[in-house]
């Protein structure tokens, strides 16, 4: 617990300091704004007690600086009787309190003790908020360039209040990304409410989002706030937004523009501060061209498009994900290089969700020990020769060997028919014959 005193009147400063020390309150004294700034740059104090009229750097400037450096630190302004307007202005700008000189020691002590209390409450509050942020922010495994670029974009939009549209194939991690953006936003300590637009019957949709008054329709036996208002101060996640009925889309757009909602059966609109993050695996642009999704809503949501890349475009992440998922299930198995390579080269049409389920299944079936290549189910492992998104091995590869393998597999695929094989490989037949001879593959 420590108080920084900035006061140019040396004898007054000394008196205050001695008095506070006598009361068991640690303190440091400086006599001008420069030194005051220097101390503040070094560390935070529990309370700052500063004169407002100081030579060179004024108390007001110090207060501004303190506010940016340590928003939680209460600042008490000392002012001479004639300068009360300065103090009032500082209070309006967020100073904690002011005290007019000359003051009684008792008054000073009371003010400072209260400020110290406020300081500790504010700090505790910040700690809790940070804690909420941490538990609310999911870990996003992955280090591939495509994924890192997506995370960077998410980090950029997170602190804004702009709506975000997350697109991506099924199972790529759209909801996780939405939670991540919420966790990284100023709203992290407030609610994240997820609504699956595909799961709400059309006739209940409006009231689900915007709420209703008791008696607004049959079955409305009490007031209902609605999801948007429930997420006040936080984030509403509208999953599968492409399934939202057109009539509701109009109302959602209105909310995005006005930050107001009108509960069903209510007379007056209500102001609501809720951020919207939407997700879809549909192509909303082409839906809006066909008229099945409102174009104006599409443009409003699409201010910040975030596309979650499909797993086959970031195969570098697979090993990390496998490790993460097998740990998550508390599994004791380890994956052989062959098993990993099979997993890395599979199709993953169902993206991360499919990978997670596959790893889960392997862990259960294996129980313990080393997962071999043959333990990886074949439906998971795409043939690398047909997969253009294969992972390049770290220590280089032999292009001729690859070519040989691909030619051999294509020949098998076409039952040894060289014309069809050449056609498939998009090379003239004589080139194929030349290669077969060169590689001694007859
Ligand atoms: N980067 C990641 N790190 C770890 N787990 C992830 C990651 N991305 C996604 N997951 C996991 O993959 C699964 C699918 O993610 P999520 O539900 O967010 O996908 P989705 O795109 O919303 O899928 P759908 O389109 O089917 O609704 C979840 O279990 C999620 O925790
Ligand atoms: Mg989802």
C-alpha cells in the first residue's frame, strides 16, 4: 500500500508525508511535476495525491498521464480555495476526489483511506475481469499461415463493436472463432449467447430474438426479454444465419442499424447494446442474389468477413490438433509417424470436428501404446496421389520417386491401360512410355 504525493510546497508536503507515515500509510514525496511523471512511469501507486497548480508540468497533465497509465488508480486533487473550478473539471474527467487547502488532517486521512479501499476494489475487479476473459477465451490450436492469418484478423476485429460474419465449411471451428472474438473483446466479462437459427420454428423466431410482452400472442403467459436483450453488453452469436426467415432478417437489420429492439406486443422500442457475430457455411452472397437472403443485411454483416480455412488447407496444423485432442481425452496413446502422416493426408471433408472424432475413436480403440498406420481408419486417409493438398515433409522429398509412385498408381487405377493413364496424367502417350522406360517400370 503506497501513496505518491506531488506537492511543490515543501513544508506542506513534508507535513502530509509525516502524518500519513504516522498513520501507517507508506508514501513517497516529490516536489514537482517532472519527478512526479518519472515516478509514475516507474510504477503504479495505490493512490495519487497531487497538487493541481505545479510549476512546469501541471497537476492536470499529471492526472491525464496517470489516467492512461493506470486507469484503476484513484487520483485525489489538492487545490487552493480559489481553484475549485480546476478540481471540478478534474472530477468530471474521472479524478476520484479533491480536497481544498488548507485541510484538516482528519479529512485528508479519511479521503485517502477511502481511496485506498476503492483502489483495492478496482484492482480486484480488474483481476476478475481478466480471469473471466481468460476462461472465456478458447485456445485456438494451429500455427499454419492460413490459420494464423485468420486469427490475426479475428484479433483485429475483436475490440471493435462491429458485426462479424464468420464463414467456413462445416466443422472448421466457426463457433470456436466466435467465442474467441468475444473473449478478446471488451465484452469478455459479459454474456456470450449462442442461437442456432436452424433450430427455431419460424413463428417463434421474432419473439426468441426480440422478446415479447405477456399476452402478445397465445402462449405468451409472461414477459420474455429475448436473446438480444439477454446478451446486453455482451455478444449474440447467430449460428447458421442463412436459415433466418426473411421477415426476421428485416428486423435484425433494423437492430444492427439503430441498436434498438421492439419486443412483440411492446409499444416502445428499447435500446440494447449487444454485438452480433453471425456464422454460416452457406454462400450468403449468392443467396442474396437469388433473393433468399436480404442483400442489405448481407452487406451489413459482411463488414468484417472472417473465413475459417478448411482443414485440408492447413494440414500443418493436424499434428498439433491430434496431440491436443488425444490429451483432451486423457488418452495414453502416442501416434507413430506413419499414423500421423496418414492423418495429415486424409481428406477431412468434416474438418476439425471429423478429425476430433477420429482421434477420439482411435484413442478408445487403442487404449494405450503406439498408434500404427493401420490403426488409422482408411476412410480417414485419402490417397496422397489424389490429394493435391498433401503436406510437404520437413526434410525434403524425391520428386522422381513421387513421379514414379503417381505413375504406378495411375497405371493400377486404369488396369495397365497406357492411353487412359496418359490422358489421366495429362501427358502425351509417348511421354508416358518414355518415363516408363526411364524409370524401368515395365
Ligand atoms: N483451432 C482449434 N483448436 C482446437 N479445437 C478446435 C479448433 N477449431 C475447432 N475446434 C474444435 O472443433 C470442433 C468443431 O468446431 P465448431 O463447432 O466451432 O465448428 P463449426 O464451424 O461451428 O461447425 P458447424 O458448421 O458444424 O457448426 C469443436 O469441438 C471445436 O472445439
Ligand atoms: Mg457451428
